C-alpha cells in the first residue's frame, strides 16, 4: 500500500474547492496502483497551507486504518485498477 497526499498551495487566485488523499496498492508505476480508499476535504477561503494539511492528515489517518483493516481482512478483490469491497 502506498499513501499519497498533495497539499494544495493556497493563494488568492486558487479556484480549488477540494483536496484530499488517496490510498492505493503500490505498483511499478508511480501512483498507478488500484485505489483502496479516497477521502476529500473542503478547501475553505480562510484555509492556509497549514490548516489544509491538518484537515488532510486527519482524513489520511482514517483512510490508512480503514485500508489496512480491509487488506488484512481479505474482504476485497481487485478488478483492473479498482478495489471492490466484498460485503
């Protein structure tokens, strides 16, 4: 598994309204493995890079715990680049 987060550069001209994190399996290609989980956060007008980073890190922690538990449980299958959760 690999964790990937991009902290959006906040400026007066940014139009991004969302940012977030993606947890995926590692492959030979960078950031190209099947996605296990994704989380989004709102980018608010008053956010700074530090406040946005804090919001993303909170979601990263939740996504990592969820993803590790899913992989350990074996309740998933990989279909192409998708991770399908079994019920």
